[in-house]
C-alpha cells in the first residue's frame, strides 16, 4: 500500500476561476508589452521633435 501522507482519499476540489488564468495572464502580459512599446515610441518621437526644427515639421506646412 501507498503510505504517502500527502495523498488523500477525499481531495477537496479547488474552485475554478471565472476565466482561464493562463489565457488571462498571457493577455495581461501582451497588453503590458504593447503599453511599454508605445511608451518607448512616444519617448523617441518626443526626442525626435526636440532635435528637429519646427519649420521642417510636415504638420506645420499649410
């Protein structure tokens, strides 16, 4: 017989999460990465605009 005390004859079931955690965690991770990428692009755009004279901006031409 198995004398392992960690095995029980009547295991208590764990409550199931409302959403599958693996999918939820990967979606949150994906959104965090997208947000960080957008922040990095915004910083680069601000640095580029700081280096570029306003007259050369395509938005300032009428």
